[in-house]
């Protein structure tokens, strides 16, 4: 499950990094929209490269997704004059699935770490005879 999540998040970040970079150099959309794509992609990349099993680091991944989402909303408004809600809903659901998946992995890892600690410290060793 973890490998699948990493691949999905990495592809999502890479594609939006490329999109934002091309849009920056092409100049056909506002710079802030392209910078949102690039910034969000870099937040996601930092999380994926330095994957730590903390909820604080998971917030960085979620922030990256949300920044990209904001860039996509602004792009839709700029290019079409309106926001395509079905498109944004699909993006949002993908974000929820990936962030929730990483959250489950983090919770499972912390649960297993807790069980290992309990195995090391046996209750009968703590009793005074």
C-alpha cells in the first residue's frame, strides 16, 4: 500500500511541477497560478523524499495538495471564466485518499512501535517480589 501511495503522490507532484514550470516559461497564465503549482509540488516532494512517520510531516503533504488545488481553481477561473466543480471534486477526492492512506500507514507504524515497546518491557519484570 505504501509503495502505491508514494507512486501516486510522486506522479501527481511531478506532473504539477512540470505543468507549473511550463506555464511559468510560456507566460500564458498569471505567474501566481504557476507558482502555486510549483510550490505545492515542492511541498509534496519534500514530504516524499524525507518521509517521516509524523503527523506534522503529513500536514506538509496535505498543504502541498491544497496549494496545488488552489492553483487549479485559479487556473480554471482564468482560462474558462468559471470553476469546474467536477474536476475539482476529483482532485479533492484523490487528495483525501492519498493523505488518508499515508495517515493510516503512520498510525499503523506508531501502533507497531508501541507494541514492540510493550514486548520489550514485560509487565512481570516490573513487579517487585
